[in-house]
C-alpha cells in the first residue's frame, strides 16, 4: 500500500458551492425585509392621515344661523319648544358636549327642523347611523339612505326619506370628527334637501 506524500484533509471541504447556497438565502431575506418595510411605511402613512383628519376636524363649533338660503329661525314659543325637544332627544342618543336646534322657516309652511351638536367623534359614520335611528324611532324607518357630497368641510353626509303624515319626508345628516347634525325637510325632494342641508352646514359649522 502506498501512502501519498501530500497530507490529506480529515474533513470534506465545502468547496465553492457555499457562496452559491448563501446567495439565494440572502436574496430571500432582502425581499422579505423590503416587503415588511413597505408594509410598515404604508401603515404609518394611513395612521398619519387618520390622525391628521381627526386633528383637523375635532375642534368644531355649531351655531344656528339666523338667516340661511331664504330661511330664518322661528322664534315663536312653538318653534323654541320644538327646538328644545330635538336637542334633548339627540343628546339622549348621542353623547354631546353641546347641542343646538332650531326650526327654520321660509313662510311656505314647510319648516326645516335642524338639530345637532359637537364633541369628539372617533367613528363619525357609525354615530351618524345611530342618529338616524333616532329619527326612525320618532317618524318611522329612514329608507334609501345614501351618500351625498359633504362639501369642503368633509366628513360624511347622507340623505334618505321617512314618512310624515303619509308622505315621504327627506332627512339628511352629516358627521365628522367634531360635529354631527340632522335636518328634516317636509315638502321637498331629496335632491333639494341635500343642497339646502349643505347650505345650512356651511352657515352653521366653523372650526378653530
């Protein structure tokens, strides 16, 4: 038996395959980390936008406009009594810091009933649905509820119809992170009510 002059290795060398084996693992790790970073940045962006929206809407003030779109506040005893009732009913269903209400009249006999309030709303759309339930309890189910343009103040605005004396009566509401309001519009179409409600909101709501 011949013994080689050169020493032989006691273990098998890894050869040149090791860098090739390591390369796919490194590439996979890079892809995973990049994906996690992208998801994290997207999540931070969403949270940042949500936080900005809450901060920009939360400090709202509602005041009943004395005149808006040809309407003025009904200051009679009946008008004040109705306004007080609407404020009380809304405050019983929605936790508000301050509530307002008014009967707005244009002399046609189809007075608009407006009521709302301010506080910090974390889930304005859900709170608006709760407020519509109040109308349903008083008048009957609000049907055909749908989104309408909320205008520059943002948030969500919806309109639908309920029954009053056997006739359809439009009901509209808005909610954002600082305010919520509803109005009932007897003797009008839903489209007319939505436009008038937008005018009322522009006159009634401010932010600071």
